[in-house]
């Protein structure tokens, strides 16, 4: 094998490996901006708490408040955000974080245009 091949091979293998999807431990204690283009409001800030609840605010990521009935969970490679005891549910594919933003869909106002980005 040539020297060039020995230098390039590890880069190719690393590039093919990709990054691992996020897991619940990566998400707990973090704040995210959930965007729903076309809905009112179209932005909410969520802090995902370790107990599976989340606090939220429509205006300021540092002023989130907990509201009973709002939960989040991870199952496999799917993050589920459940508002008001399941009134609105948004799911995100954790494998899509390679783009720096999670893409998802909602049962209510977001439809297929939901996005979730770490603040």
C-alpha cells in the first residue's frame, strides 16, 4: 500500500462512520428553539429537564417556565415533544442533527416543517 493510501484511508473510514445520533443524556438540561413556520407563535424556547418534563417560553430562552403536562422522551432515534398532555405532539429524528438542527413533524400547527435547534 502506498504512503498516500495509508494517509487517506483513515480519513475515508472516519468520514463513512458519521456521527452518532443524540441520546436523552445529550438533551437533558439543554435549551432549544422550536420553530414552526406559518404558525402563531412560530417560535418557542424549551428547556428539556432530566425528569422528562420541559419548561418553555415564547419570548426568552432564559425565562422558561414549567407547565404540567408538557413532556419529552427519546425512544430509539426519535425525540418526542408532547405539549399539554398530548394535545400537540412533535417528533424529531435525532439522526438529522448532522445539520446542526433537528427536523421533525407535528400533529398540529407545524405539520412537516418543525425544526429544533440548540440555543
